[in-house]
C-alpha cells in the first residue's frame, strides 16, 4: 500500500459502511475520530463570501468547546470544507453541524441575497462523516488536507480559512488542544506543521508508517473504536 492507496475510496462492502451522509443509514456512528466534509450546492464557490471562512471557524470553535469536541484540523476551501475531530459521540458532532451549517447558510445568503433567495441552498443538505480507525490514516489525512490548502497558496489563490497557521505559531483557540498532537503522533503541533511543510506525500506516508508501527492492535482499538 502507498500514500495514494490509503486515501482511495474503499471498495469493500464492509468498509463502505464507514462513509455516509447524515441522512443515510450506512454511516458509522461508533467512531471516536471523524473526518467531516461539507460541500456547496452545485459546486458554487460559496465560501468565498467575504468573512465566511473566519465566521465559520469561529462558530465551529465555540460549538465544539461547548460539547467537549476537539478539533485537530480545519480547512475551508472555496467550494468545500475539511474538518477532523475527536468527539465524545457522533450525535454531538451532528448537532454541531446542524447549528453550524444553518447559521453559515444565513451568512452566505446575506452576502449574496440575489443569488441565494429563499429556498435556494448554498450548502448541500448533509455533510459526509468518515470514521477514522487508526493513527496511520489520521496522520496521512492531515497531510492530504494540508496539501489542499498549500496547493492553492502556491497558485496564489485565496483560501477562505485554514487552521494550520495556528499549529505553526503555537496559537490554539477554544475547541483545540495542543496535547492531542504529541499524544497521537509523538511530536508537538509546531513540529507536525514543519513535517507537513517539508515532506512530500510519500515521505510523509513513510514517516507515518514508523509512527503507526508503535501502535499495538489493542491500543488502536482502545483509542479509535468506541465500545
């Protein structure tokens, strides 16, 4: 298996149960860590609305802090978002996104009332929730999300919001916890940022393999599987 293989959509029927929308029955609600993807309707660049990225992240932090959810990574792109969480339960995470997306939709409509009149959805009705089941996938996923943002930066494109600058500067608001990065990856958040910044995808995958080799099956099940 390579880095590229790791992020391919799963084809096995049982693995497909890990991926689903909030409205579907196939979502795995027993996860501890989740990757959540929110997309705009019709591929519109709705998150380019002035201040939308900052507003979304600020509200996300407050909602997560209130519910005991920890944010690991968060990036808002023009047409979609990526967020990674440690959550006490799936239901609390679902509540966060119900409130977040409702208020964000109002914000976007207000920024462009002609485009988003009543009944027109800026966002798709439901996010996608993907349960993360081991530290290898989690670490590689962080690099994948980082590269989403980094690629746009290299092309001098505007990124509505990204949380990686906070890791670089050692500044974390409510909803984050600096202790989670060394607990999972064995390095602090600033070294994690440096690692994501200076390695290519394959180098990062090889590094993540070394980190994962120290995790026993029992430890992985204890951390990533809710009993």
